[in-house]
C-alpha cells in the first residue's frame, strides 16, 4: 500500500514538472522589420520585452520562424539579443513548403 502511494505521488510530480517545462514561445520574422511573438505583431526593438511578457523563462524553448531567403544577419541578431537576455533554448525554423507533382 505504501509503495503504491509513493508511486502515485512520484508520477504526479513528474507530470507537473513536464507540463511546466514544455511551454514554447513562437517568434515569427515578418516583412518590414516586424516580428510576431505568439501571433502578436510589433517592431523588432521590443522583442525581448514581448518574449518575457509571453511568460518565457531562461529555459523556455523559443522557436523562431524565418522566411525563406531571409539574410543570416537576422538569425545572428535575434540569437544575440535572446542570449543576452538569458534565453538558452533557441531553435530556428523555416516555413514548410508543400511539393506537388502532376
């Protein structure tokens, strides 16, 4: 009985930890120097403030979507700004493209 109770408590603790740590903040680089954080658009100079306002912590995963053909300097600048603010989990992605054949 005691062993079963310990397993139950242990499993609940693990589930809580996973749920809290699984959050991702999504950044999208848009045209004209704009950026969106979780869908809300603003100018790039407000990036860190908006990421923090979205609830990001230093260990929060941050996914940055950049358009195809965007200059590499954008990735370098965003990475520098996020790391300077203490964020460590940064992932850059490109929009998916569907290929069709006829």
